[in-house]
């Protein structure tokens, strides 16, 4: 029989994953940094990160008897920059607003969840008696650290995992298992070097230092995780961003040089929403249009808040 690891990776690629690696489940070497980050208040209102801290620091606690994590990357890149009206200046007429690239297609939780389920089945077939548990951007899994440990890339100064062949526009999915699978060598090199393009380009100065993000100033946090109205300052930070922000990824040389549009049919781009429409539609219509997209994560009220902020910024770009 063919080597189980070789066959497992072959099946992972056949399922549509861009790359796959196997990480040993060991204590996270960045435990002190995580504690310091939480103590500084940089998590904002994401209190679940405090509750998950112990398991993020030692992923062996997530699933009893788990030995390894099978870690996958999926390319979701569509095009350089996410402004549908790149020539329009702030305040000039426009329809769609800026959104993070990962929201341009069907909700990745659904797409990757289905694939990870099939990958977990493959693990159990190749390793009879094995148990599995799948995660995609949910739960206490330290995904980027596990991806680095699985040899899939390094964690850049903007805290994103960077694959040297395709950049950082990737979804990370993991399957924890007690199967006796050998781990891949970790990706040891830090190829950011002296570059600080991501740090300097951040429109809200959210990076307090390389690898350290104050989420409270991050546009992605404000438009997705933040659950209150915007202050005047926060609204100004949001600018044209209706959902998320890609600035630190858009300027990364590894993306500028190597990111390629995804050929994945399950991640085909959707039509961008009109902030004027979002600001006026009702909850039932919102659910009908966006329940299968990542726009459902902030939900109706917060997406209306975001749309109202964008429209207000267009009317008065000086705010």
C-alpha cells in the first residue's frame, strides 16, 4: 500500500486544497507574546480569546490524545486591490465599497468545512481507528502557528501566514487527529527581512510593532468583530471599507509578485453589495441575500452600521 501520508496529501489536493502539511501538537512557543498581547488589551472586545488562551498556548488540550494537526491552505485571491472603483477619490460618486477579498465568494466556513469533513474521512480510512476533529477559523486553534509548524509558510510582520509560492491570501483549515502520522519539518525562515511595507501602509497605524496588532485600531476588527456604534474617530478609520481590510496584504511584496487568482469554482466571486442598499434594506431581505456569505458574521445591524459609515465618509470625507 502507498505511504499513508503521501496518499493523504494527494487526496487533500484532489479535494481542492492548495497545499497541505502535518504539524506536531506541541506547546506554542509564543505563549509569552500571547499573554502580553491579551494583557495590553489589544484583543478589544474579543473576550473569547481570553477564554481560549490555554488551548491556544497548548493545542494538545483541544482534543484529547490528538497527536498531529493536518493543516491545509486554500488560495482565495481574486485580484490586486479590492476597490471596485480604483480611480474614484474619497467623496466622489460611487456604488460599491471596499471589502476584504475573502468575502467576495461563498462563505468559506461552508466551503472549507465540507472539504475538511471529507479530508477527515480520508484520514480515518487510511488510518483505521483514528479519531478526527476539524476546524476552520473557529475554536481555540492557533492556525497560523500550526501552519508554520507544518512547513506551509512563515508568519509575517502583519501577523498573516505567508506562503512563499502564493502569498498570504489563503484560508487555513485544520484536522486534529490521534492518527500516528509523521510531522513535516517546520518552516524556519523569516523571509520578511527588513521590509516593513505592511506596517507603514496600515491606514490606522494598528501595528504597534512588527508581529503585534492592536485590534482596536484594525479596520477588520471594527467592521466585523466590534459590536457597538462607531466613534467619530473609528468612523474615519473605516473610510471606504464596508467589510474587513486588505491593505497590509495588498502591499506585501510576496502578494504583489506571487499571488495568482484562484481557479476554485467554489470560491467564484459574488456581486459586491451596494452600501446605499445595505443601509436601507430590512433584516429579512438581508438574510435572504447574504446568509450564505461572510457578511452574515457581523449580521444585519452591524453591516448597516458599516454601510452608513461608508456613506457618511463619502458625504464628508474630512471627518
